[in-house]
C-alpha cells in the first residue's frame, strides 16, 4: 500500500487525506499528502475499463472535486 500512497501523493496538495485503515484489533491509521508531489497543478487523464466503472465511482467523485471529469 505504501507505493499507492506515494503515487497518490504526487497529485494532491499538502494535507489531503489519502487513505485510512482501521481494524478490529488495529487502531485507525491515516495517511495524508505531503508537499513532495510534482503533479499538483498539472492535468491528469485516467482511462478506465467500462467493466470497472462501478468500482471506480468513488475515484471519479474525488477527481471531480479537484478538476474536470469527462
């Protein structure tokens, strides 16, 4: 999961929550974006297989908050 967090950090401005995990026997752990991202002001295109569209709904909701989704 660390690599996924690092990748998401590249596109987010500082202080945005990337992910949190919580389990029955594990305390809640949160990961936030840092100031090391290099694509915070660039444009991002995401290609999604139509069969995976329902699983990607949350991703599109979050992307829409920071830009244009077509």
